C-alpha cells in the first residue's frame, strides 16, 4: 500500500503479510512546534522565553525560568499542579457530573501528538486567516446558532488551552454542552462507556472535518472489500480517501473464512478505528470442600478443587471424586454453617455460580454398607437383564450358577432391600431459645426406615461417644430431632413408633434431586446447659486442610499477568463457525462450518487498543476502559 512518507513498506507482524502506512507527517519535536507557534498567539510567549540555540537533544525548546519558578501555579479545582512549575499539556480536567469517562478520553487525545498538534494549531483550517477563527479568550463560541463543526471547534479550543496553561473549567463545560447538543445519549450527568465515547467522538470529528475542509462533500463509508482469492500476494486494498482522522487512526483487518472441504479461502477487508483485545483469563476457579469421611467416628478434611467457569454442579462432583477417589454417586454435596444445614446441591442444570468460593460446602461420604448394597443392586439389575435375554432367546437357565439365580429372580427372598433404608446426615446444635450454634463434627447414619425412637437415639449417641466427658455415660438422649429441607420447622417426637416413617421425612427424602444418593438432613438440638454438662466446650472443631487447598489458593489467587502479544494471539485465534452460522462456500456450493480467522492487514499511525477487562456472561455487556 502506498505511503505518503516512505512509499511502499512491508512489515512482518500479526498477519502473514502486513503493510504499515508511513506517518502523515514526521512526529519530530511536537512540543517545540506547538509551543513555538502558540507563543505568538497568546500570553504564553510573554511568560516563557526560548533563547535561540538553547535546545535539548530531543528537539524540545528549553525555556528560561524566572526566579525560582517559571510560571505561577494556579491550584484551582481545574486540576493544576501543586508545585510552582508547570508542564505544558499536563493538567487535570474538572468533572461536570459523571464525566470521568469523557475526561479520560480527552486526556488520551490531548497527549496523542499528531492529533493534538492538528487541533491545537487549527491545521484543519488550512490558509484561513486567524481573524476569521471564532475564539474569545481561548473558548470557542458558536456562530449563528449552527452546530456544524461545533464539537471539533470546542475540542480544538480545549486541547489548545491545555497546552497554553489557559484551561479553565469553562472549556470542558462548553465542550460537554456541545457534545450533549450533538448526541442525546450524552445529555445529563450519567456515567457512560469510555470506549463508546471515543469512537463517537472520532466519528464526529471526522464528519466535522469533512464539513470544515470540504463543505460541499458529504462523508461516505464504503462497504467492506471482499476477495475470494486466498493468496493475495499483492498489496492490500486501499483505504478510501477521507479526513485526517481516517488517515491517522484508521486501518484494515482481514477476515479469512476457510472451507473445511475444499480448503478454499474467502477474505473480507474491513476498516477499523479501534481494536478491542480480549484478556486471557483463567478457565477455572477454586472451590473448597470439607469431606466427611466414614468410620467408627467421623473425621473431616478440607480439600481444594478447580472447577471450570460457567459449569454445573456435576463438574464439582467430578472434581471432588477425582481428589478423594470416592465414586461420584457415593457422596452428598450440601452446605453447612455454624447454625446447621442449609442447601443441598444436585446435578441438575443449575449453574455452578450458585456456589461461591467463600461458601461452606460439605461432601458426606456414604457408609460402606450402602456402597456394598448399591453395588449388589446394580449387579442384580444387570443379571436380571441377562435373564430376560436368556428367556427371549431360549437359553437354558438351569446352567446358571446357583449363587447367581437369587439375584436374577425378582421373587427371590434374597432380593436387595437397600431401598428400605435411608441415609441420614446428622449435625449437633446447642440451643438457647431461638439461637443456636453447631458443635462437634457432622456424621452419617444408614438405618432401616422402620427403626424405633430408642434405636435411632442410640445410634446417634454411639456416634457421639468420643465427645462425652470422661466418666459420663448416657443411654437416653435428652435432645430434639429437627428435620431440615421442608417448609417450616418440623420435629420428630419420641411418641412416634417409627419416626423415619413420618410424612415430613418422606417429603424431605423425595425432594432430593439427581446426583448424590437421596438423604434426609436432621439437626440434633441440645439444651445449652445439658450440652455443657455432657460434652463441655467442643465448638472449636479442628478441620485440617489438605495440600490441595494451598496449591489451588496459590495458583488462583496470585495476580494473573499476560503480555500484549498474548492478547493479540487470543484476538486472532482461529475459530470454527457454529452449526447455526454455517456458510455457503462459493466453490463447493454447499453449507459448511468454515474456520474463521482475523488478522491485521494494515496498521495506522496511531493504533487504538481497548482492553476488554470484563467477562461476558449470558448476554452481551459493555466493557469500560
């Protein structure tokens, strides 16, 4: 592609073949040119003196200081420096409402040398005499009530004021008012997106410059240029001639679509003013789960696992299973805090975002008897299916070993009775009125549905035997049993002959979703004085952390670092079209799920990069600079 400065120049970069245009003009000593020109147009020249030949190696004019400071400091709310010396172009902008997004963009443009020089020196006016330029005390005024070119005029005056120490809040106020008159979305004092404002402002300046420089020519946007030849050995398609904004900021990227069948490539060239780069983010997040292992007395350990972002509870169950070696269907995931049980988590379509890193999640391992019965149940179902196939194809069942016939015969007295038992998750709570606090480690019971109240309380006390004070022995539990997981507060009464057959227990049992085994959560509530007498101080139960907790904490909590090159690699990563976005290949004449890849075909003199700091979930959300 032709260049104004140095002709055709090829560059190797982000795409296979990348051309870079030459600068619109040499950057040179920007500040020297601006200050030298403006010194004759304002009081700036009377305060700073530039002796001939007194220049530094960088081309900047060296100004002689008067006394101890060069310019008196104006420490007003317009953002002046607190020191006595001022630096041209370095000044704050006053907020007029929530205009921090606007001020951030203005500061970026004011410190973009080529653009700031073009505006501050009003080079867009060409040979127009200075006395025809509408300005009063450094603030641009509207002419005849017309707003054509007003935004650019106000922007020019604002940049000029920043570089001549003439800025006052009136400049930014007039600019904001001009913007509000040109775009309804910027009226009022609401916060807006900085990147959207930058693109709007550049587009507006582009239109204004076409009006100011060529008032009889209307700005037009050409459609993208499409090419079917994948080679494209020649130069890139030229950009349409436009304003200074296009010459300075605009370039092209190439979108290449490759057919997976014939490998033909179709290319589309589109202009851009800004590149929104995604930031490589971790694909997992840590969760910490307290595992309640089975044994004569329960023991717990907290583990750390990494789960994918935007996944379901089933992925958490798989991660816990890999870490603990417990089969996924042999533990219950639930939530428990100081006051007892809360939610239970099932492997449904619920997003894993319902569980946060700070949540207290427990995984209760099922008893060994339940696991054995579950294995026998699965084996019996398999053998029953085999028996039906034997009958279907006329196989003699007399050849089946005798130890297998019981499992294959549904009417056999050895039929699995695991469905008549129930898994109970138990935790203890010391209560005073309506207030209570959990104590001791939780545990699991696996009991027949028909057990009596006496058997149930003896099983609970047996699991708590190691917590009793020395010399204390009880056979009757002075406690209450509360069922969790149903509407309201329901207690099981000692008068119940078979408490686990209570309708409340049945509803809680049937309310369990898919995933872990069905269960019922029961809180054993003790009077606080009775608890102190029998168990003493047991609130502080120590739960050790596995090594995985430290590993995942260190891995995920350290600051994530990435390079700009990694952002570009992610931006230009090849992707395959979804089935709904299938594309009709012009060579195959059939719908194909092609592979699409973006590449930068040309680069502008000033490349604007926008970093997408926020993750997009479910629906498109605007990102802020």
